[in-house]
C-alpha cells in the first residue's frame, strides 16, 4: 500500500504539468483528435502519454521519456511488418489468419478510470497482433492490465491500426523533435510577465 501511495504522489504533480505535443487520428476508433502529451516534473520531461481504447472508452498510456525513441521504433517496425503481411494476405486472399508481430515495446504505465477512481499498472507490456479477416487487414496493439493493488480490477487496452495512415499518424505524433519543441516551452509562461 505504501508503494502505491508513493507512486501516486510522484505522478500526480505531473498531471498538472501536461503539455500537448499534438494529436493523432485512428480510422477504426473514428477519431481524429486523440492527444499526445508531454508530462514534466520540475520542468524535466518524464513521460509522453497518448490515448488508447479500453472497454470503458479511452484511457492513457504513459511511455517513459527516455524510452520514447525505442517505443516509436517498435511502432515503425510493426508498421513495416503490417505492410508486408497485408500484401501477402491480399495476394493470397487470406480471410482467417492471426499472428503475433515480432516487435518488443518498452513497458509503459497504463492509467484508467472506473467510477471516478483512477487505477494504474506498470508491469504489463504490449503485444502486437496481425489479423487478416474477410472485413480487412488489421494490426492490434493489445494488453490486459491489472491494477497493482487489486488484481481483479482489470482493463483491456487496444490500439487498432486498420491502415498505414493509422500507424503513421501515431508515429508522427510521437516524433522526438515534436516532443522537444514543447519540452522547454511551458504553455502558460507568456501569461505571467
């Protein structure tokens, strides 16, 4: 319990220091305004977070700032494998196939809310799956999280990529140069002269 409270006390100040890096779109989620934010603590970047779908709607995925390049590269590798396997599935008229895409993501932190209470998990990693069905070709970034205090409080996270543009939109939003552009620029600095 003490570990959980200490963890929350460290992360809560960062919520107040969030700066929007940009937005990304996802055709499957039918959204063009999913946000990517930089979370800072003591004016130093700590996490980059983005929205993901859950069974309850949308929640956040926090990637450690130091792991951003690795996370982004894993997305690029998954996109390239998706393109390759999509072409093979299309050429061979494959309509019932599912396989893990061999990429390794750094472990993020997952935050979700149920009935106004916030939960988190920092032990679970992503799994990328390719699926070819009669309805299309998809890649799913999936995980099932379990709250650290109570393993019965779970949430299923999913980012569905139904086209290359979905991959590219998130990859571009997680561009380290875009993150660095807001890093030293507090959003409200100009208001207080």
